[in-house]
C-alpha cells in the first residue's frame, strides 16, 4: 500500500498551513507561510495548492482523492463541501478526532493494525467511511497496551471532539452523533478551487 511520507514541517510550510492542523505542536511562528518569496500565484497554482493541502492533511493520494471528488459530485449539495465531508468521515480521521491518536498518521497506522472496531466488528481499513450511529471503540485485545491505557483514568488527557462526534472522558469508545457539516471542519481551505481544478 502506498504511503505519504512527506516531511510534516517542511510540507506545512510550503502549503501555508500550521502543523497544529496535523496534530503536531507548532514550535516556531511562521511569519511567511507558503514560502520565503511572496510571489503572486496564478489561477491554476492556487487551485492545485488547495487540492494538495487537503490531500496532505488527510494523507490521501491522488487516485483515491479523485474518487472522493467523483463521489462528491454525485451527491446533492455543493461538491466542494461534500468532498471535505467525505474525507472527514474516514475512520482514521475519526480515530484522530476522538483523541485515540495524536496525529492522523498515527491513527492510520493504528487502524491498519486492527486496533479498532466499528459496531463491534474489527475494521482495519483507514478509508472506511463512518455514518451516524456508528460506535467506534478500541478493540478489547488492545485496551491494555500502554498506548491506550493512558487514555483512561483520572490522569487521562482532556479531549475536545467536534460536535458531530461524542466521547465520554476516560472512555475508549466514541459515537458518530451526526454527519459532519462544513463548519465542523477546521481546515483553512477554499474547496471551491478544488472543484474548479477538476472541472477543467
């Protein structure tokens, strides 16, 4: 399976996004996101940058991202918003959003290794799309590992989850309460530019 192994800090700088969007601490203040020289970008360059931003943040390669776009265009509503909602519903992203992993890359690896169940069944496909009512839990056989045991108890870190998800503090279970809306996605991206790029 292909992996996106791009350096996080360097790529964030190039795309003009904060490493905190990726789940990493921001050690330095980037006063000039997007590169040292502030050149005016052309229309195609702007569109391409927005697409690369979403692909990089969610860890999706081109072929799969294209399929998400095609699916988004067949859904009712705005294609750009549908696209973001689809990638937000990925299981690896939900594991990250619920606080079971520190980054999306970490979440993807944990899902690949079979550490999570959806509605009681083990799922090891990071791109699995969750839906309202789904229950995501750390698998019973994985709960005693150091990785997950530190997420329970009085010293468990506080996790702020988006409103479309629910998780009780110190529990290893989360619930998809609703479909995510555009305003629930905190990625600074102009998704209409991605639609324009693919529409050409």
